[in-house]
């Protein structure tokens, strides 16, 4: 049995059996740590064989096809969210040097570049990297290239938009990010949240388990525990209201519900209502994390 990534406890056991509805149809086990509550995909394929689990027409984060109403909505919302993310970053820091890890086809960085930011990206998928470089003229490196370089104190902002849960060497990355941020720099991390109403309602059908692509499953408590192992501080937890609708629509579809689109909208609304005054119950959240300034 694997040890808990967050608290190192060996006391973990099976919590759910989830199906990969997106690509393979295979079943995967989500384990739970009995000590801290952290959840992780226990039998995810190793890093060498995961690529095949991303190869689907359905995997819209990297695709530009606008098929179907969910995909079309996703693209509309993505456009809107670019502005929201930019606003949020500007709210916390005047810094302009930004690194987006898992930048995909580079839409976010392209947007930020037009807003006057000095941007660069990291992306594992060669075709997405090529798209970003050729279409948006962005500087995008592979994870290996990036992690092998020292960027000590270079960036004002590092972003991980729904990326950290996909990363195998999560601790190696966090260490590298901590080192690469300037003092008082900011890290923005968007993650699904298993404390949400929709995670509890849909249980093994909850789309944001997204096994085996999501290796790690967080709630605010376990995220905080992980980030505290560095000198990072979470200073704000912000809800991602559109993610609730998306997660619920996909979950309803996986659960075989008729009219999954409408059911998803409805459940997403309830989920957002539950988290209205408590962002820590949101379907997905952005953790605003700060690296402390130099010691006095
Ligand atoms: Zn634990």
C-alpha cells in the first residue's frame, strides 16, 4: 500500500472505485489516507504509460474543436475566465513576470502577453507546445528542460490551472516553484475540491476524480498541509463557479442520467449555493499562495 503524499502515513485504504469515462473505460481505485483525509489514485499507470490516457477527442482542455453544447459552452467560459484570471492576478500583485505550468495550447499566456505581462510556459504535450509557439509566438519549454534549469527568484507569478493534480513529481515541482518565485511572489493553483456538494452527491461518478489523469485529489485542508511543507502560505481560497456546472454536467452524464445537461446545470446551481458564503466548499477552487518576503 502506498504512503500518503501529504502526511506520509502508511495508513491508507480504498475509498472508491472510479471508471475512466473519458478515454479507456478502465476502473481505478481512489484511496483515502486515514490520518489526514487526502485522496489519491492508487493504481494510476506510471509516467511512461499515462500518455495514452490523454488521447481522446473528448479531452477538451487541449482541443479546439467546438462540438456539442458542453464544448461550446466550455470555450465561451474559457474566454470569460481569461479575463477573470488576469484580474485576480493583478489584484494580488503588480508583478509582471509570469510562468504558466501546464499551459496547453497557450491561450492564457497569449491573453496575458497582450495585457503587458512577460510570459513563458511549460507544457508536456509536444503538439500543444508547438501550437502555442507557432500560433502565439510563446516561449514554451518541456517540463524536463524547465526543471533542469535554475530560475532562482525569477518569477513574480507562477500559475497551475488544473494542472497540479496531473503531476507525478508534485513535491519536486513545488520545491522548484518555491525557489523560482521572487520573495513575495504568488502561486495560483486551481484544483477540484472533494469537500464540495457535487463531489459528495456524485461520489464515484464525480467527473473531477477524472481517473487516472488526476493522480491526487485535494480539499482545502490537505492542500494547506502539503503547501505548508514549504514556506508557502495560502492567503485566499476563491471559488470557481463555472467549474461547478461543468463538473456536474459531466458527472450526471457519467452517472447515466437522462437530460444530464439540465441536471448538471441544476446541481451546479445547488453546489454554488452551498459554497456561496463558504468558498472552501466550492466544486473547484483557486488557492492564492504566497512566498514570504526576505526574513528581517
Ligand atoms: Zn495523509
